[in-house]
């Protein structure tokens, strides 16, 4: 329903620069409020303009400092930037993330910068479902760049990182995390690598380890070879190179058709996940009796799954 | 269909101790063969007897050696043991796991021990779906104890560990992994902790770190307080204590009704996941056109999900 012209809706206010209205909208998203459906349908025509950058890496590599430095570099170029700091791990680490956020508050008074933490509330599906909606809200609110920062390098982080158009993987000397990143499967999703704390003596060793691991992969003609950028977030060294590399990746995404392919694949994943969530909601009341029979060995799980799907149609 | 008495079926042979028939059956499971449905339905009446023990921990803590030692301890008590070594991470680490397996081959000639690696073939859902079926097969084949060993401490490992009745989390000095385990959310799923390499000087520090972290949690009256066992897998020190602690946990599971609750919850998860997999298969052909509209912002993802569910009914 359209609001009368003299009383702009909460949505209008959020999309037109009212930071508090925007924060409330994102709280609805984070809470998984049913009202979000309507909001997303309303703001959909205003989406599709933002560039989404994922920043991931093991704890301790300096992700928050790097995000802050990157925000500064984009702001210096006059771009509006939003940061979504997403913690898909257990609530155990919630405190640490919040502490990291505070360090980024140097940008807190800048209207063209919006910073928001989203922690896992309950199960993972909630956050995986909420993040794409949060991106749509920030996109519609006119942020040209949206940085998604995740904690850690596990499967959950890989999943969140895959919501970005460009994925930057951050590493640092002394954490042995080129290997850890390889184990978590994050090398495969990286569009560029940033070796932070380049002023430390063994930074070049990390670059060499990374080159060796990347040498195992092949780049198709016209494909993208992930560059390795050395930087020091605390001093700003290497930040200009990082921005240039991100811009180059964006140009490649647009020119190669890869942007369209990625966004299509993301939409597929999102639809399937939402369909699953809807299915889960529908069958919640019915599945207990089936589960009891599967648990005591009187019903096989495949048949139980079929019954769930059949009941899901009501 | 029943086989004639003079020609036992592959399933009968596998369930009656033919190790090669059992290995072929598990290959079907691992491949996600559609034949598995029928096999599971057939062997279901013979399941429900096995105790399932999960063993997880960061790379380098000595999981394979500990698994081998535990197998030895159970065998000394005359129990039949199967080991499923599951690697839910990227195929990148497949080689390392296979190397670890070879070290356990001291038990390879013992007919009452069955050891099997399952690596991720393609996407995670495949392995998450295959593991419960592999457990059913080993359970029906009469293994009293099934040890599920996972690599790493990420979300995927937590998911696999949650298939066990008792989850043992392995730590070792010098890897800082009490903290890592906390970050991965694995402390919450642990029924007992094993600090391996207890002969190293800083093992007691790991025990202290762990105690401090566990002190944050509360144990309800009649609940289970995860014990911390120090052990050295290479010498067998602490193994008897570990077996005693596992037996105590099993007694508690049975007496408290928690075993029933856990198996019910697992059945719920499994049914929901299989329903999801079936749904995914059904809609694969249809979702592309919807995804294109969501990607270009002309259709909202919630409506797309509804259409997927409606089409899934055909």
C-alpha cells in the first residue's frame, strides 16, 4: 500500500538516508520477521546497483582493521559504503565480534558509511536467509559498495562469502593460515588474496606459500587469475593497490558475463533455501511422529521424507 | 524380494561378516546409489543395537592414533568395532586423510574390526546424507561400537559429530585449539574431552583452559558434566580411563532418556534433510527461469520459493 505523500513510510525513510529507520529495517531482517517479505517486494525495483565485496579470513588476520581501511579508501573516492559484519559461528564468539566493531567507529559519524553486525540467532539457516535480504535493503538504500565481513574460515563462512560479487581472502604471517584456508576450501572461492601485516618479516613466506598452492589451479583463457596483494591495514600501505584490484575484478565480472552468472547462481541457491525453510515450517508439526518411527527402526528415513513432502502440499 | 536359501544375497553376506560384500554395500552408500533405499528398508529391523561414538578435533591433535588406540582397547574387551573416518572438507585434504588411514592398518587383519574412509564426493549434502546410512549398514552388520572420526573442527564436523550418541572432542597441547574449538562451536556438542599428548609439558595448560571455558556452562541436576581425560594415544596411557568415561556416558544416556531424545532429534534432522534433497531433485529443472527473474530483480525470492514448492507437488 502506498503511503500518503505527507507521511513517508518507514521504508521510504530508510531508503532515503534515515540511518535509524534503516537500522530498524535491518533488525526486522535479522529477526526473520514475516513483514520482511512485503518490504523486499517493495524495494526490489531499486536493487541491483550495488557491488558486493566479501572479506573473509581466519581470526587474527586483521579483517576488521582491513575493512575499516577499505571503507576509508572508498570514502576518499567519494563512494557510499555499507559494511555487514556477519558471524555465522556459535554465539560464543559474539562478544569478540562486537569488540572488533567498536574499532571501526571512526566512520560512525560519516553519513555515507553504514556499519552493521549480524550474529547468528539460533540456527545457521536463519543467518544464511537473512544476509541476502540485508544486502537488498542496503542496495536499495543507495550504498554503492557493500562489504560483507565474516569471522573465520569454515564452511559457513564460505557460504556467506559466496553471496559477494568479489571475494577477498585475508591472510597474515605467522598464523599458518594459507594451509588452514586451503583446508576450509576457501582458496577455491577467492577472487583476490590480501596478505595483511606486510611489514612483518615472514609476510613474503605467506605470499610464496600462496603462490605455490595457487599454481596447482589453472586459469582458462579470458578467466580471472586471483592476484595476491600485500598490505598493512594499520598504515594504509597497499590499500590503493587493493582498491585497484577490486575495481579490476569488477570490470572483469561485468565484461565477461561472470557477474550475471554469479548472481543467477546465487538466486538459485536463495530460492532453494527459502523453499526449504518454507517446507520446514509447514512440516514442523508433523515430523515428530515420523521421527519417532525412524528412530525406533520401524520406518525408513526415505519413506518418511516422502511423507513429509506429501504433507507439505496441504 | 527374498533370496533362495542356497544363494545368500549380497546384503545377507554383508550382514553376516563378509567384509568385501560390506565394503561394496558402503560404496553404494557413498555413491548415493538409488539402490540404497531398498537396502536400508531391508536391514532396518536389524538396526538399533550399536553405540555410536564421534571423535573430532583439529588437524594434528592425533585423532587417527587415538582412534586406533581406542579400537585396540575395545577389541581387548572382546567388542566388535567399526570406524567411519569422514572428511567433510574440500577434496584438497583427501590425500592426508588417506595417509592417516594407513597407520590404522594394524587392525586390518582383525575380522572384528572394520575401517572405512568416506570423503566428500561433491557437495556436503551428499556426505551428510550418506553417513547415517553407513551407520545403519554397520549397525545391522553387528558392530557393537561404531566410531565416527572427522577431520577438523568446523560447522561441517559439528554436523557429522552430532550423528553420534557420545561425542569425544580431542585436543592437544601447543595447537591453541581449546580456543579454536570454542570458536567452531564444538565445545557445546562435546560429551567428553580428551587432551592427547599428555606427556608434553603444556598439556596441563590445555586442561586448565578447557576447565575455565567449561566453567561458563551450567549442568542441570541429573545432567551430564563432560569429563576431561588426559591421555597419550601413542603409549596407551589414559585409554582405560577413556573407555570407562565412554561407558559411563552410555549408561547415563540410557538411564536418563537422553539416548532416546538424541536419536529422535537425529531422525528429525535426517528426514528433513532427505525431504530437502528430494525437493531439490524435483525442482532442478524448473528453478533456472525463476532464478533469472530473481537475479534481475523482477521477482522476489519468497514468491519464487513458493512457486518452487507448488511445482514440487507434481
